[in-house]
């Protein structure tokens, strides 16, 4: 059950806070691993492009597409790990409120 804080807001149980902290740390560690992979793979792709053909076909070099798309997805992961992504733990009060809303 969720305790009530003096200001009337639901207070999270310590186990819920611990789970949220562990989840946050796992997201941040995965982001670092993904960033190293991004740099390594894109470095190899750009090196292949530079040594092999260097053609741009009038627009972007082909490794740029990989870098841009993967970079965008990596930025989303970074926003989720460090940014204002919803980090609230779902409390029992939240579940009860949603059940009441769905029961109408």
C-alpha cells in the first residue's frame, strides 16, 4: 500500500523507489554501451566509404543515412535516460484511480 505524505500526496514505498532507481541506472548504462557501439560502427562505415568510393550521388554519402537514423534513435534513448521523460513510479493510488475511471 502507498502511504500518504503530510501534504496529502502519495508517498512511494522504499521498494518502489529502489526499483525505479535500478531501472534508471540500467537505462543509463545501456545508453553508454549503445553510444560506444554507435561510434565504433559508424567509424568503420565512414572509413569504408572514405577508402572505397567516396561517392555522394549528388546528396549525402551512404554512411550518413546510418549515422542520422541511428543517431536520432540514440538521442531518443538519451532523452529517456537523462531528460524529462516520465519517471513516475505507478503507485497503488494511481492504479485505483485508473480502475475507477475505467469502471464508469
